[in-house]
C-alpha cells in the first residue's frame, strides 16, 4: 500500500478550495473509493468526503457557486 499520497494537481486544488471555505471549527475527511484508489496509487476523480461541524449542503452549494 502506498503511504505517500499524491492527490494530483486537479484534486489537490479542489480540496484546498474546499478547505479554505471551512469554518475554523470544521473538519474535512476524504473517504471512500477515492482514498482506496489513492492508497493503491491509482488515479481517481470521484472525491468523497465528510464534513464535521459545518452544514455540508450549504458548503456544497457555496462551492458550486464559486466554481
């Protein structure tokens, strides 16, 4: 298993944009098939994540409006 994760430039940009939109008490966790693929060194474009301490629906809407 790969322990040196490479999220790829495109995905890293998206994750950083979402991270910048989080409130200070929120946490963002990347999960699911995306993490499985990254762990095995495969490219993946379907990012699944969980947001804690912030409304995920509102975050998704804000991100959609921004992009």
